[in-house]
């Protein structure tokens, strides 16, 4: 089977990520009930579904109301196709022209925004007789990739008049959805373009996760929204005033089993650098999870976990493969499960971890996709 990295459970390691598919389905439905029925929903599953496993989460998303999927590269789209996921897929990032034929052969839509992209589409059609499916990407203020507004109408009409391209949609991305002054500038550029072209039969999308909670897509001549981080139970930055606020459930939890327990005497230290020194005899538990598994070393001595319904502190520097906890006074034994991320405790949340290390909650689940096996539950 292909994609064993995503589907195989590694039974030789006492650490794993749990993905709750019921929570994922709930989050999709929270958005579906708050947008009009004729507005399509594109679910973003790039970065292996933000570390949650795209191949394993995509079927639940589609069954719960997601209309199509968004990925960052053709390879991510091919992973889905290899598992017989046959819905519409859009690569929202830039695609090298030499791979346009692979996308076309696998029915994967690509983002185009340069003359070279049109030429590459023609070569694919000329050689294979397949019309590449494309969405035109506009740069209305993100300044990352996309077609500049002053060239947009002419470019769009050129694609529409090409008989070797299948134009499926037009889109742009908000850089500051939570800041109305900046977003209004993008809206103006967007509306000036969309109002001057024929959008019949096209998927028109501008709103990301935050934008969907704040703005009405129909007021922006849009018929699809793109939801990413909040499918996985996490919120983006949001202003106080919202059109709706979905009640989300975190999808990911992180667990491991205790591999060693010993008592450390007074004045002994834990781990590299002895950043924790015992003020009393301390019962120490070791868990096989480290920074190579995606838990930032900057969390050392700053997080807690739960074991046998008791909250315990992480102590000492987090190492590459292991970390230690103070379980003094806790009835615990080798093999007991310790939970580092738990949706019932804000302290044990990705949001709290992100706040501690000074990053965004998007980054942390993406880190956990390399070594930790994933277990899918309902």
C-alpha cells in the first residue's frame, strides 16, 4: 500500500498522536450550517492536513460536507489520488511548468498566473490531448504569488478564450482578514477585477478561514470559501466582531507511555544542562517524545501533562527523543499513558504551546507528522 507513512500504525513505539474523526466531522458541519447552502466549501489538507494525515482525514471531510480539497503541491494531490480520493483537488500554491502534465493526467487543478503557465498548458494539450484544469490566482495584496491586478482582466480573458485550457475558478488570498482597513484594500482590487469578467460557471473564492467567519462571501461575488486550520479545531486570529463563531472541537491529542521511573535525590538535575534541579526527593517519569517529534525544545520546564487524572509538570530540557516529568505523589507505573495534548484542558492545548514559544497554532501540529504514528478514533 502506498502512503504507509500516513496509514500505518507503528506498534513498536510508546508515543503517538490521536486524531478524533468525530471532532473533525463536527467542525466541518459547524461551517456548513453557518454558510449558505449554495456556497461551496474547499477543505485545505496541505502539509499532510496540518499534520493530521490528509489521506485518512479527507474521507471524513468529504462525507461531512466538504466539496473539494486544497493542497500545496502536486505531490500532495497525488497522495490523495493514490488512495482513490476522486473529488476535485486544487493546488493552491505555485506549480513548476514541467509538472503540468502530471497534474492534468491525474485530474488535479493547478494555480496559474503567468504567461509561461498558459504556454505550458498548451504544450500539455498538444502532446496529450488533455486540457489542464486551472484556477487563476490573483495577488490582491499578499505579495506572495499571483497575477498583479493591473494585468488580471486581460490575462483572465485570454485564458477564457483558450481552447486548450479548462478554467475552473479564480481566487485570491487575504493577508490580514482580521484587519478591516487592510482587507478593504484587497476587496476593492478583487471586486474591480471580478466585476469586469464573465464568471459564469466558475468557482470564485477569496475568503480563508478567518475571512469566512467575518465576511459574507456573496457580498464579494464569491461562491466558495476555503477552510483550513479550523477544520482541525483551532482558531485563527480574529477580531471581536464576527459574522459567526463556530464551536470547534480540537482534533489532535498527543500521548505516550512511561518508559522509566526513578527517584532523583535533592540537588540532582534533570537532562542536558540541569535546567531543573530537585529541591526535594523527586519521582521522575521518562516519556519517549522529544523535539524530533515536533514538540519544541522551547517548551522545556513550561508545560504540563496528565497521568491517571493528575496534572504533572515537565522538568528539564526536552531532548531529541525523550522528556521527563515530575510525578512525585502520583500513583504511576511503567507503561501508564501520559497525555501532553488534551482538548479538555486549555493548559494542555496547542494554543497554549504556541503562546509559550511565540508562534502560531498552525505551525505546531505540522511538526508532528514526521515520526509520531497516528491513531484515528471516533
